[in-house]
């Protein structure tokens, strides 16, 4: 049974679009702009970074829209890379998605959601001595303190477990929850933008007034690359709709439409929020802010800023957690269905018709990552590995045009071959420059490990696992070299 055949098609256009928007907009827009302002030291460069990252995310979404309409199966890039290259490529993505990309994303977002919910709940935590009493040293990574901020971690675990249970019981309930949370999210962000711009407490001159300490040459280039990582992290999540392609009604139409509209809406939202911050905070003040959204709202609306920002982040991250949990386990489910992973992860629940085993496996590993507390490292790692995958996916669309020239393409990427080539060039530059930047930071002693290289090593560790599952299941593994195996529904 190929992935997606036993799952019901419960997801319509608006639900698919909600998955795109809801998975993208999380805490990044409230937390990343200050760091990015410090890295660019220019309001114009800061705006351009958001636009550039948005455009290339949109190009990536358009590329995936063509492939998603060709192969409307649950599993996303796991399925696509098998057709583009071979089973090993597909498996390595699926393994990285489980080990790093998808579960780390959920762990990070869940923790941020719980952290800001703590503003209202005042969760208990252990004493400093107790928190440091349990230490897990990891070579080349650092020390992990599982008991640190334990009350927040327990809430993050409860959030992950609860949303996993909802999606385990009903895919329709999960998608409905996604639609509701996305609508609420857009409404409250719109109110934030409106409130800041119409407060009268800012200046449009902040949009072009440069920093008092501008960056030059290589320092500027390094800052722009680092800022792009933050922006791409904020935009990440658009791929989630491809994970549930096998459950989307009229996927040939709804996958491209939801990706195009969803990413474009997020791009507009991010640009407007960034400019709203700049309106009340000059770039130097913005760069020095520890909570940029809170500081901006404090200037615009008064001292209630802390509660407003905490509520905004809880709302936005809650929807992002649901969107990621709903979609990401479908990759592991697809691998299990193809018997390229533990076969029980590819079983559909007999009553609920959901990928229940895959959902709970993801939930358990996500809880482990939450307890580890290594969120900054995980965030950088999953962003980098995701863009390595996007790079190979963009190269793969050219391969598919040559490999399967006669295969029906309900949607063709706009501007082919220029858009894919431009995306490939940019993604290659980003991947190589990120490794270079991480290496320089490691040599200078700024970080204990090269996050990008560690992410690649974890991905490569999947190679022996692939051959283990191939040897175990042998001829039962799905083959993808015959066009007549493609689901054209």
C-alpha cells in the first residue's frame, strides 16, 4: 500500500491554505527582527532581507507546487526525492525530517509557546542547584540540563501530547483547529500592525535612517547571511501542505493555490510587522531590544505590552505547533508504508483513519528534544538541513522534466527554467556560505559545534539505517522507477 491511499481526503482549499499560513507564522516574527536588525545594522537591508527571503520561499513553494500536483501523495519531499533521484535520497530526507527537521521544529515552537504562557501561569521551577544537578555532557555540542526550566518544559510536553492526541483521533479535527487558529492569528497580528501604525508615536524616517555603526564589506556579508537564516526560519513551514498531499481534495488544483496564496500572505504580514516595529523603534534601538515586539507595543500602546505580546506569541505558536504536528508525521508514515522504516509507522489506525503510530513516535521524540533544551542549536540545524533539501528538490524538478517529459503536470512552475535556476543558485550560495560562516564562528570559539555540519552528519547516519531496512524488507520496498506507479488522482 503506497502512502496516502488509506488516509481520507478531508482537506479542502481553505484548510490547506491554513496549514501553510499557520505552519509558517509562529514566534519568529516577534523574536527574530531584533537580532536581524543587529546583524544588518540597516533598516533598508532589514526590509530587503524579509523581501528576499519571502521571494525565494515563494519560488521554492512554486517549485514544490509543480511536484506536489504531479505526485499527490502524503510524504512530501520523501516521495519527490525518490522519483527525482532514488530511494536512498528519499530515505535520507525522511530520516533527517524525523531526527532533526520536523520534530526539532515542533520542540522549539512548543517550548516558546509554553515559555510565553508562563507569563500568565507562573509555572514552578526547580532551584538553580537542582537544575544543575543533572547534567548530560555531549561531545562537541555542550552540556544539556534536562531539569532547567522544568515547569515550562512540562507545559510544552503537555501541549505536544494534547495536539498529537487530537490529530491521532481525527485528521478533520486537526485541520479544523488549524483553520480556526490561523484566522485568529491573522486577526490579532492585523490588530497589532494597525495599533502601532495609528498610534502616532513613531516616525516614517526610521524606515531609511541608517545605523550609527554601519557594517562594511565582509562584516556586512556575514551579517546578511546570518539575518537570512533568521528570516528563512521564520518563513519555514510552507512545505507542510505537501506532507498531507494524499489527504487534500483536488490536490492538482489546491496544492499550488494554497502554497502560492499562503506564502504570499505570510510575506505581506512579515514585511508589515517589520515596518511597524521600525516605525516606533529606530534600527539601533531595535537591534538592542531583547523583546522587540514588547518594546514596540510599549511605545505605541502603553505598559500593557508584556501581556499583549505574550498572548500574541501563545496564539501564533499554538497554531504553528498544530500545523507541524498535523503534517510532519506523514513523512514517517510514508516511509513506513514503503517499508523503508519501521513498518508499524506506516499503519493507518483502523478506526480513526489517521497515521496514529507515526504521530505518537514523532510525539515521543519531540518530548525528548524538549527535555534536552538545546533549542537554538536545533533551530539553526533544522533550518539549514531544510534548505539543503529545498536545493536538491529544485534541481530535481529539472531532472523530472527530462526523466518524465510526458507525465501530466496539472501545474507548471512559473518562469521555468529561470525560476528554478535562480532558486538553485541562491540556495547553493546560502548552503555553502552558512557552512563557511558556522566554521568561522567555531574557529573563533563563538560556538561549541558547527551546527550545519552536525546536521549533515546526523543525516548521513541514515545511510546504514537505509540498508538495514532494505535488507530487512527486501522486495517489499516500494519501487518508483515505473511511471505507471504514480498516483495521478
